[in-house]
């Protein structure tokens, strides 16, 4: 089954399109698809408590992995998120996720 | 994860100052090159402004820090292209470039007709379209 890579650059407070992407991630995972949600740029703010309701659902979904960009955290002077289901990673990981065979990548910016 | 050599196409549409996306693009290009992939960048829309030689080597002086020098996007991209050699190709959409008057492109980029985009997508093993559509 082809993996999905969803990359978000904004926060849920920036526009409804962000929540739409989170809903898409949940829908794909509920349908049995493997989903990697990569939070980068301002989207890293969504990795902190209290989580946005759709993020709350995604972090506990067995088919979803949530990645948070290390550079985006560092450039905003943010500590690593404490949630055990959230993985801090860099651009090399994002490239590795992207080049997987048949990976379907969606980049979203508001 | 798979680390065999692939051809990776990054498509950027974002202008240089609207968001962090230019920084993200440059990080991804560097990371992909470090993994020994062939990297192609297709610059469309406002991203055609990134590679103009008229930007010079440095950004305009920061009057809050007169000693500091910050490289222009053109200088950073030229450095990347020089270091990487033919494994990195930077394509400029001619239509978007002309529409913005961004015709003073640096010599290392390749100006392409818009329809060539589909050929680059077809040839790529992985493609990421970045920026607002």
C-alpha cells in the first residue's frame, strides 16, 4: 500500500485548509492507509498541548506517524514537544520519507 | 529507509519573502544531495525571483547591524549549483519569469518553456510541489 506523506506548514489557527489536511490524514488512516504527517515551519506549534482536536485524534492513530521539523523548532526557540507519539526529525528524514516507492506527497501552505 | 540514488524534483512556487518555504526548499535540496540523489528544482511563479543575478552577492545592508552581511538567495543558490555540479539542476519557468520581469537570471540556471514541466515530473522518481497553488 502506497504511503502518504502530508506536509503542513501552517497552524490550525491560520485557516481552515490546515484542519482540512488533518481531516484528510485521519480519513486516509481510518481507511487503512499509512500516513506520515510532517509539521514544518509554523506548523510545529501544533505539536504542543493542548492539541487541536484532529491532532489529538491523529497522535493516537496506529497508522499515523507525526514528525516535527527540528530546524523549525530551533529557529523559533521552541523546546522539543513532550508527546511520546511525536518524533523530532530533520530535512534528511523528510527526503527519506519522500523518496519511498509510490509515496504520495502533499504539501500544504495557507 | 531507501537510500539508493533517485531523481528528486522539488517544485517551488513561493516568492522569496512570504514564508519560510525558500529556507525549507534549500534545506531539502542540501539533504537530498547529501543522500546522493539527483536533484531537480523547478521554480515557478514568484520563485523565479530567487535566482536573479541583479540581487547581487549580499542582501541590502541591515541598518541595525551595519557589520553583518547576509548572502542573497542568488548567491546561496549559485554556491549550491557550483558545489553540486550536474547532479543539481535548477530550472526556471520562462512564462512565470517573463510575467514578473525577472529576466536577469544567473548563468547557472536553465530557463525552460512551461510545457517542459511535465517531462521533468515524468522523469522524477519523487516529486514535491511546494508553495501555494
